[in-house]
């Protein structure tokens, strides 16, 4: 189901829709052939003590190799679990990364990410290079050089040295700490980051938003990719978003970019001055510039937009699609101009806003001690 | 010096057979029979630094290696270089008992000097790298050392026009390859050889090169104190492994960060869980061989450049040469791998109380200090900066994709 692009969008979307019905039983298919947009299905609530353990790890810089960054560094709870402004308060289109590198993409939100795990056929990350299993993705992010550059065995030993984790592991798992238990706890924490009171879910759409929904599912055809309760088909598409040239004008971002595509076997890693996107996975040149459809939930809280943060506001995004997407890539054929007038564009924006909670789900920062205490009677106890 | 009690552990069967064979030959051969086959290689001047056939020493390569040695691009978060744990101002080592390690961590062994490593066939205290070319990437990639990753380190070199130019000139590659970086670093390290110490001059015939006290020390070194049993040859090491009963460093029980690293090492080196749980000391060579007789053994340290490389032993257990000599004078010490705690009694039988008097100890110290020679200092090189990479001339990015796509479509059409 990962083959796209060359065929007409309707056909491809139809195929995808069918695939998702197979992949996610229980999601209704609407007349258009796409999985129906609707409220997020209820999920099992994670054990509170386990989520608390995950929350502590989420804010713990010791989860990174050099103890400089935590998950929250790029997925800041105060910024919709993304990173929108830097330390100096300047807007950031592209994320930070592990010290000594900078990232070449926009950090996606973690709110509702647990729903993404329902898409078994979906690759994770903007380019789909990770497997669709939250635990695996967490491991990837912790160990990936650009992200946290952490040795999992070292994470294991660091947790074992912190009495708070030792207690948490006893309480939740009745056993000694391990990095695997840490990952399970992080999954539990992410399970708590779910939209609760978006107007769309409460049936409280304004009149303008209701008209926007009609456009979303009709004339604007957003639903061809942003469908299902998560508002994503989990598939790669090329919408012609312009390159963010900062990736190539900032040597540290270029280093990170080249290291990643080299690591994934992209040929001629040195010549590319554009983000190859899903090509990284498929090695099919038709996929150059394709990126996995992001969710639209909580979109108000997660600006800027697109894989490289090139669009700042929802108005800009709607304008971009109205124009038929970007034209950076002459081979991208998925989008057509939409001929939406100003009123209609505003209605679409109103609908997009209705997918966001008035206040984004957040999490209280956990204070972490910087020093490791010695273990009492170390010589007498087993390691 | 004869080995007084040959330990059955020291000789493998093959060695014993070989020795038996040569002994028989020696009995028959009139010349060989006059040679003491158990003799320790004598102290000798350092020869010119050897280099592998595939990595000959050139000035250009050494200069490049020097830049790389001090360039933090070669580690995980680009905050430290080889030169941070092998600091020219700290004897090309690190003067804490246990090396500083990667940020957020601490190492677990003493950082050894780079000076004169050209002559060694076993690098690290555990001897687990057999060449400088092999040693560098292990150090730069270990989680408590450099924590670097190949693709990132290589991408950083390729983002640096100075390196692109130099690698092209020296290695003939279009773009820098990481493997060549280790070759260059190894070459630079080979140039840190010190062949004009008082010892070298003395052994070359300059009888004034060593003081009278140092000469007394030398005599003890080769005689009563029997240091030469292990510290022999031009490098003053036999590059074999011994458990001297050096005590466990206190850091592992007293500092939480050190405890983390200690356990991590045992975990990462793949010891059986039982030993991971029970052992509280560095099992040394055992991590490489997994042979119980190797537990707690470390490779004999070279003694050149010693005055600049305190503290001493694999975890810097001794701050001064006086302490070291006191330790040997008492016949070494005990640790959990020698005292039967785990059913192991691996202490080398070579060590015996030496009954040295204060004057003798002092002359040994003087000998070791004098043979250390002059300190090798260096003006730190400037590290070449990253630069924005120009676009490929004549290749638009749409075209890059199109070329790939057309190639792809042509191929699928043929199938």
C-alpha cells in the first residue's frame, strides 16, 4: 500500500481507504470511500503509577547520552508537545536535535500519538522510516544519534542507580529496572496525552466550522488524506511543500540530514539539496518529496506546519492547498487547485480549529536530581 | 632474570611445547646453549616508530591526524576530542585516577598516555585493540568515552572543506572516509615517539646520560627489584597480563556516577549474569577471553614518559611513584580476584616482598623520573570549521530526482 504518486489521487486514495478498513477494524467508511472522520475511540487508560514513571523519564535528561536533553526538549508540553520557539524566543521551523547536530525537520506533536499506533501499515516519522509500534519508536528515538544518542544498556544502569526509578520499577513491575520497563512506562505516559474536549468531538461545532466540515469532506477533499478519527491516512504524499533551505544553509542540519540518509542507504547522499522524504524508505524515485500525512488534531497548538515548518499559520496552509499545493516539484501530481473563495477558506480554518482542545493536553514538569547517589552497602548487595 | 615459579596458568600448552622444543635444540646447538632462553628482553633504545604496511607515516597524514585528534567533530555531541582525555598538558593522558569520560558519564579506567604507543601491539588496559588504527574508533565510539556514531562523524568531516581537500590529497578519495580518519590519527600518534630520553642516550653509549642515583635505580630495576621481569624491552613492557592485587578503586562504591559506569561495562562486555551481579572489581582480560584464569589481569604498562602520567595503575589507584614502589616492595596487594572471594586466586606469583630500603626505593624513583625525558608539549591546532556546501554545479534538484526517476522507469520498462 505504499506505492503512490504516479496514479491519480482518487484511485490511490480509494485503495488506501480499503487498506485502512482492513487494518483498523471498526472504523466506518464513508460514502467517499475514505475512513470516516469522527471522535477518537476510547482507549484503555494506562495505570497511573506507570504513566507517572513515564512522565519522569520524559523529563529526564539522563535519558540522553550526554545528559543534555530530554524528550521534552523537542516535544515541549508547554508548546503542544512540539518545539515552536527556541531558547531565545525565536520561532523555530525546524527542531533541535542532539547536541552537535541540528534536526532537519519539524518536531511533530505527541498528543494523540497513541492513536497512530492503530495504523499497522504506517511507517512513523515524517519519512515513515520507523516501525508502527510506539515502544519501538521510543527505542529508536532514544538510541538514534541525532536524537538522544543513548546506549540502552547505559539507560538500564542509570535507572538502576536512581532510587526513585528503583521504587517505581518495583511498584509497577515487581522487578529491577531495565530500559525495556522504561520504554513501557513512556508508552503509558504517551497514552495519557489524548485530546479530551475538542469542539469536534463534543458536537459543538460553530456554524462556520460546520460549513468548513462540508468543504473538508467535499469540495476541498482534505479527507482524501486526512481521514479517520486520527485525521491521517498514514501514507506518504507529495504536496510540493517548498524546501526549507535552512537545512542546507545550516551546516549542522546538513550534517544531520546527510548522516540520516547515508544511514538509510540513500544513494549519492552528498548531492541532495532537497529532503528525499519517503524515498528514504522505498528507494523509489517517485517518492522523493513525499511525507506521511500528519494528524490534524490539536493543530492550533502545534504550529508551524508541514514536515519542515515552512507554513506558519492555518490560514497559510489552507491558502497553500487552495492553490493546488506547491510547485517545487514538477513531478508531484497529487493536488489540483481548489478554487475556494476567502469565505470558504475561513470556514475550513474554523473547522481545523474545532479539532483542537481549548487548552492543549499538557504535563507537569518533573524535577530530576542531577547527581547519582551511591548505593548503600554496595559491596554487600548484588549489582 | 629467571622466572622463579613458572605459573601453569601463564603458559598455554602450545607455549610449553614450543619451549620444550627450543630447549632441546639449545642443548644441541653450541651457540644457543649459551643463551638464557628465559632471559627478559633487555632495556633498549627505542627504534624508529614502526607503521603498518597499509598506513605508512607521512608528514601530511600526521598533520591531518593532529587536527582530527583535537577536533570534537569526532565524538557524539562534538563537545570533546581525543585530546580531552589524552591532554598534552596532562602527559597526553588524564590526571584524574579515573578518566573524565563522555559528558554525563565518567570512564572507569585511567587514561593512558599516547606517547610512545607506536610501539605497542596491545592498546587499552585490557589489550583489546591491537593497533592504533583499531584503538581510535573504539575510544571515539564507546558510550562513556566518545559516544560517536560513524555516519555522523563522517558527515561532519564531509561538511568541512579543509578535510575534503586534505583527505583528497592524502587518501585520494572524493570525500573523506571515516576509516581514513583513524589512519591519520594513528599516524599522528606514531609521531609522538620519544627516542632521545636519557635512557636512550645511556643505552646508546652516553654514560653521562643518567645520574649516579638513577644508575643505582637501574641496577635495582634489573636486579633485586626485578621490575624487568615484566617491564622490559625498549618500551619497558612485556605486553602480557597480570593480576598484581591492585586494590579496587573506591570511586565505584562512593560515587553513584562511577557505579553506573562500572555496571554498564560489565553489562556491555557480556559477562555472565552471575558475575555481573557478584563482581565489584574490574575483571580486565577476562572480558576479552572469558577465561577464569584471566580475571583481574591487566596489560603491563609501559614505563616511558612516566613522570608526566600520574596517577598510576589501571584505575589510577596510586598517585605517586613512591606509592607504586611501596606497593611492589610489599609484594603487591590483594583484590577480590586474588583473595578467594569468588574462588579465584589469580595473583601473579612473580610478586614477592622486595625488602627495599628507603635509599633503594628513592633511587628507583629517580631512575623512572630521569628516563621520562622531556615533556612533549604542543601548540594546539585550530580546528577547521564547517561550511555551507555549495550545490552540485549544473544539477538542479528537480533534475536529480528526474535522473533517478528516468533511470528507474527505464529499468522497470525493460523488465
